[in-house]
């Protein structure tokens, strides 16, 4: 397939955009080759500027749980477009979205809308520090919480893709207030809190890590974090920017039965448009300005278009059986992929939480830790990625990103995906 127009656009982009991309992981650095430039999306499909079509398992990095251009979302956006793009003031729809989120996620009693997941985590941490009067934050290896200065320490996502889980430009004093623990390691967690618990403002974790590929937390460690936070007066923050409404209607916290103090959201609640939110216990949220002394503001917060798309998306996915159907579809596809890999004698395993999945080229049966992710065969992933791309399947261009299935992925799309995978695995195993 020709990719000449994408290649030409990439050369043009490099003259005016650093690296030619507006987000590092798009650059194809870890898989080799040049990034594609897309022109349109419809259902489960993407079309690039050269006219090539691909089955999309990136889904704009998670929010497109209904696929591209879902009629309900398009209709909601068209209605809002007739009324205006934004007002810099409050709207009734903001109230409706906040009410719906609070209804679906019981731990969220009050909610503040922002414009990105990074802004949500940044604001939630500031709030936790303001509420507790403490400075130290605990995060976990491989968890990415946006490009917040104090959290770009052993981060996942694009930082791992570029081979540097830290960032220059971050003052040492910022990162010095962040303590990093191994993901899914109870002993390290207990040891840390025994010494530092009284100084810790909060613990932030992705309950299903989606930025070192898809690695679900073990239930016992989430339960222990909850207990230790209660014991030491620290707040527990679930970063559900990726998992919120994606892995289950009530988010990952509804699967694990853990009630965090604060939750950060994004992606699905904007239906594909830029959005974020943070919320939680009423007494904690009362510390946010204008009620309290923790300042947070945003000109475009609660943008009417993003709110309209989010409300339309939540209405569709709240229907009975929606998430169960997606989960089963993903389970079936992953089982077939494992079988194809085995037939080609390629070491390979998968992970899953709802409609979110991970692909690992590893001899390990289960991936649950950062070091296991880093030990996976990256060369095999590169070969697989390009094999899939050449056969019309678009995966995230990084071995450290989760994949997503949408309600638009039907039997035909799954069959074509498996046919492409059979060829891709055969190329590795040859």
C-alpha cells in the first residue's frame, strides 16, 4: 500500500512541529518507519491520507468506545453547534454530565470538569496536598498520569516508548516529592508506609495500568493501599482517565470494589473530544476554589461540545449488557490470537480488563509487574506491528500502550484482524 502522502506530510510537519508530531508516541520511534496521517474515521475503521483503510484498535487512545462517528454523538454535536462553540460560562449540560458521573460512580460525590487527563491528575494531587497539609506523593512504576512535572518519574506511555521514563526540565525538588513503588508489590508498599506514612499526602495509581501496555492491578494490593491510606490519613487517588467507563460502567473501581477518595477521569466522558474531570468525597472537594483555598481554574472547562459528546456517549454505554458484550468480544479475539501465536511457535500472552487489552511477546503466562513488561521482546512487537499494519490493522505504535475494542468492531472486523494476525505471527515465527 502506498503511504507517499503520509511521508510527504511528515516531512512538512518536521519543519514546523518538533519531531513532526504533537504527541511523542505518534512518531513511530519505537516501531520504526514513519507515522501515518489520517483523514477520516467511520465505525471501527480509519482511512489515511493515501486512501488506505485500517481496523482501528487505538480508538483515539481509548475514548471512542462507540467507534468513530457514532450517530448519537454526531447528532448531539450538531445540535450544540447550532447553539455555539463555547461561552466561558456555566451551562445546564455541565450539571447534567456531573450528575450522571456521580450517579454511575458512587465514590464521586462532587465533580470538577477540566480539559485533559493531565490537568485532572495535576489538580487532584494539588487538592490532596491542600486537604492533608502534606507534600509527598506515592506513584507506581510504569503508571503514567500525564506530563505533570512531579509525576514524570518512572512513568509509562510515551516516556517508555522513547526509552526515557523521566524528563529533563523537571526540577529535582518536584520529583523529590514523588516516591515510586513497584507495581503490584505489597512488601514494598508496606515497607514504605511503615517509615513514611505520616508524611504522605496521597497515593495515585492506575487500577489497570494502560501505559506500560495493559497490566491490571492485583486486587490484594489495591485493598492494602486503601487500608494503609486509611490508617495513615493519606488519600487514595484512582487514575481512571483511561479505565473510567471503558472497562466497566462504574470504572475499574466497580470491578475491584475499592472506593478511592478521589478519581480522575477523561477520554470516554468527552466522547472523543478534549475533556477531563476529577472528583470524589464531598468534604475533600469542598476545598476547591471558590469554596476552598485550593485554586484550580480553566477557561475551556466544561466546553459545551465536549459535554454534549460525553453525555451522548454515556447514554449509549449505560444500556444493559453493553460492557458485557464488549468484554466477551475482546476475550474471544484474544483467545484466538493466543492460539495463532502458539501455532506459529511465537512466545505470546495477553491481558484484558473489559474492552481494554494488552499484547505481550513473552514466555510469561501472566504479566503483572513493570520489570516483566520491560523484559518482553520488543523486536517481535515491532515485526508484529508492521505485519498487522501492512494487512490493514492499526495498533498503537508502541509496545507500551494498551489496545481498545469498540462496539463498532463486529464479526467481520474480528475475522479480518485474525487473518492479519496469522500472517504477522507467521512472519515472526519463520
